[in-house]
C-alpha cells in the first residue's frame, strides 16, 4: 500500500510535538500517560511484530522505510513534521527520522509466577545498562525482567534504544520493593542468586538448570546490604586482570548465557 502524502507538517510548538517532547524527556509524563516513545524503524518494527498497539507515528521529511507502510496498514495515526523538528525533540546527536508513541507493556509481578528463569534489577541506574540487561535476558531465554523500585525507568529513551526492541519481547515488571519481590520469588521455588564482584560462588560451578532468579545491583555499589538475607547464594565472575568489576550489562550477558548454556546441555543429555 503506498504511503499517503502528508496533509500538513507539524511545527515544534504544535501540541502533539510538545507531548512527544515531554514523553521523551520526563519519566513523570510517561508514567502519567503510561506511554513512551520508540525511535527508529528497527524498534518500531519490533513493536509491530510483538502486536503492540502503536498509537501514533511521527516522520521527519524524507523518512522512508517499509515499516511506515506497515504502520499505515495497521491503522496507526501518522504525523509529518517540519524540517528540523525531530532534531529539536530527540535527545541524540543524529536522531532517527521515525518516532512513535506506544503504550506501556509491563506486567504485574504475579504474571511471572510460572517462569523458571528471571532477572531482577535492584537500584540499577544507567539506562544503557538497563537496555543491555533486557536484550541479554531476551536472547538467553529469560522468562522476565523485574526492574525494582529505585531502578532506572525501562521506558527511558536510551534504555529502549539499547534494548533494540527486546523491551517488547521479554516480559517486564516495573516497581516493587526488592525485599518483597525476592520473598515472593522464594515462594515460587526460585533460587535467588545475587551477582557480586568477589567472594561468591564461581558462576560456572552453580547449578543454573534449576529455577533461578539472577539479582543484579547498582553499577557502583552493587547489591544493598538489606538484600543479602533474601539471597540463596551469590555468584562471581572470576577475572585475571586489574579490572575490579565488569560493567553490569556485560556481567548480565555472561550470567544469562551461562544459564542458557547449562540448560541446553541438560536437555541434550
């Protein structure tokens, strides 16, 4: 189906554009509307693939991609922007020419009850790391990611970009006091394994075939002390260089793929 021509182009001061700007820049605005912005054809395509009801699409002059026709076919409302508007709205140096507003996709914690592999973020603050956590969790087959209260907004634009669309494909829970979340997971039969830079069980020596929840902490300070009594063990990734610890996104990739590796071997045995 050919893309219809724009009826008119929206200027920076238009109320739709100002709303877009608020959703990109303010967590409170996203939370109030339970909506967020995705940037680029790739992430928009992932949203459509996941069956998300995309609310509206914003196109810079010259924007062209097959996903635009997909959006039109799905009945998405399309707005065409004046030249230079996206550059003023987006928070990147070279913004994508395609932006879309979509609804929140998070679920209640109880929806993850039957999962045998979860990732829990406690006081994780960097949006790029959070996106990597989502991407690694989906790729390794996790049944969900829990972003406890105090962690970065999973709908932060940088998180959504870094997730490369995984935010639409792995179940996400937002909020919850970490201790209460971990207590609940214990009743589900999950072993709660905290990631620590040193002093824990070497991660390859731990049984990750059994139901597990990997618990990740703050980039600088790790897991808070009050979480300790609610962990069944701690895991450490051995390092031989002078680096004190790995980036939490890198550590998540290593740990989640070890879960996947052990389970793959167990299935083949």
